[in-house]
């Protein structure tokens, strides 16, 4: 199936395609010309005729024929692509009931999305509060760690000073007997 290139719809409230411009399959050059000429018109979809002869495969009817009579409309001369190379037809418009069903489905989906949005907002607020608590705890931990490191540095400095004092004693002094 050859379809017109999809262009963004400038007016989303209108249906994007209202008409089919059908080109006979034996005119591929015309198909490309029409596509080029109508590019950008979102109301018209240009396609090649996809029909190919009779759909029923056998000319001999099978017993019993469940399909009944052929339901296709007889071809009018102006609709015959073997005579005229192009045909413009209006696409099927949805019924009021179909549109009502779509509106109801959209309303349900909108309500579900609103509920999900509300749930996500509550969850986001909760996560924000947890993040603030973690940041506060992290700051307190860092302050505590800095205080401990400062005390450790001071204690290490005092030990180093005392060690130097003990190891660097003048040679004429006798070391004190610590045993007793």
C-alpha cells in the first residue's frame, strides 16, 4: 500500500484524512505526480488501487455456498479505474456512537492518568522529604567525622611531640627508671 507521507496536522481537532485519492495501479507515474502535487494537504491520502480482480478464486461454486450473493456494489462508469485513471472518495466517517465510545474511553483514560499523576505527586513529595532527611543526616555525619578526625590529628600530634621529647633527651641525663 502506497500512502501519502504523513505531515503534522496543523489543526488537531480536525480528522487528519478525509479523502482518498486512488490512482489506478497501471499508472505508477501518475501516482508519484499526484503524491508530489498533494504533499502537505492533510485532508487527502494518495494511494494506489489495491484491488485485483475477483476475490473469489474458483468460478465453479462450491456446495453449499455459505457466502451468499456478491455484496459489492456494481461499478459505476465514473468509479471504474479501468476507464478513468483516478478516483477520489470520501473516507468513512465515524458514527456518533463510535465517537461517543471514543470520548468515553478518552475520559476514562484521562481520569486514570489524573489519578496516576496524583499518586506520583504524593510519591515525589515523599521522596523529596526523604532526600532532605538524608542530606541532613549526611551533613551531620560529615560534621561528626570532621570532629573525630580533628581530635585524632590533635592526639597524633601530641603523641608525636611526646615521642620526640622522649627520644631526643640530652645524653647527659639518665633516663628515669620506670620499673619502680
